[in-house]
């Protein structure tokens, strides 16, 4: 994307460095398609337990198509299909759906499901899991729900590592939430490995490719900007981390859900700003922000070079035949 409009002296010039990659990841794209196809095949309403992804624009669009978002399975009437969100659910949720005879579709991101499987295998070998994540996040709740109570301990900070009180220091493993700060997580893992020499790590990186790539893209542009705008929801972990990454590099950053939330006084009249979007934010919102900037600035758009993402996840068989 590159756009160089003619200079308008009434508006100050502004270079906008657009991070790439940004926006939808394969897991989010798959989850949204599952809801769309379920509505197409079953007709509305199709129920969705919790937000399918953390983005109000996406949720509102799907609601307009016939999706009904509910907090718990008890809110789903008999005879209607239900979709589980991309963040994953405790094992008790699909078990309860089966007991009620509900048709359900699991839109859990395959990379989150991979963490679930690793947790189950580690517990089978008798290890206690130290799980790096954020308390209360749906992905953390879903992962803890894969193992017996007490089999996993949450670790949020390096300070938590020092305070851990474990029964058997030689029989530990660690896993991580998929949407964490790459740098923060590396520090916590280093602290765990320093304290527990025999702790077992996951097979490969738990933080997903999309989270890592989007943070790397922000690092590339943040050092060149006076301000950074991150499009994403306040309850979106990966979006929050993008703003934090820029802030740590010294670039003031704001998380906004869409153009109407831009704080123009805070933005001021910088020469260069950065723009990115979390993994659950659609590209249409990026364009909306650029259009809003165009009304006040004579903008020059620069999409930064990147390695393309080509990850695609399969849809459930029952939706594709």
C-alpha cells in the first residue's frame, strides 16, 4: 500500500508507517468463517459462547447476520447450534453441550488447541505445569480447564517465579498463553529455568506466529515514529501487547477500537506516526483510521516490508462437507 496525495497547505504533512503484518491472523479468520458458515447452514440464530474474537466491530457484524453472543452454555436454548470462541474453553463446556444434545462447533484456534494437548500430555506424565499467562483471560481459563484442579499454577511475572512454592522442583513443566509479550515471556522463562534447572519446556514456541510477527513489525517502525496507534479492543491481549512494545521503545502509544476513538489532542501534529492492528481487528478499521487522518493531515502512507504470512487453518468437516 503506498499513497502520496498532492500537498495541501491547509493540512500539515504526515508520514504514516503502516506495520506489516497486522490485523487478522489465521485463527481469527477461521473462527469468523465458522460462525458465518454455521449461520448459512443452520439459519439464524446461531449462538456463540463469549465473543468469538475480541473485537466489537466483528461481533456486531456477526450479530447483524444472526449470531447471538451469550455468556454461558445455559443461555443457549435446546435445538440451536452453539460455537465456542477462538480462545478455547474448558473441557467441561463441550461435555455439557454433549450431555444436552446440542450441536456445537469448536472455533478454538488450532495453536491454542496445541497448548491444550501439551498440557494434557504433561499431566499424564505426572508433571506440574507452571503456566505463563494473564489471570482471567479466556485462553488461560480454557487451558486450566483441560487439567485437574491444582495441576497447574499461573505465573504472570518474574516476581511470581521467585515466590513459587512447589512440591517437587524436579518434576515441573511450563507452557504459555499464545498472545503474550515475546520479551516479557522470555524473561519469565529465563527466570524459571534459572530456578528450576530440570523444568521441561514446550515443543517449540507457544506464543503464536501472529503475535510474534506483529510485535516484530511494531519494533521495526516504532523507533521511527513520534506516536503509535494500535487498533484493537481493550480486552485483546495481543493488541495490548503491541501498544506496550512501542511504549517500551519510547514511542507514546494508544490503543483504539476505531477511528472515532482517536485522541486528536494527544496525537498533536507529529511528522511521523505508526499504525498497526491486533490479530482480531479487520483491515477495514485500518482504512477507517487512515481516512480519518486524511481529513486532518496531508498523509503519505508507507506500508513496511515484511515476510508474508501464508498460514491457513482447516475448517471443521461438518461445515465444508
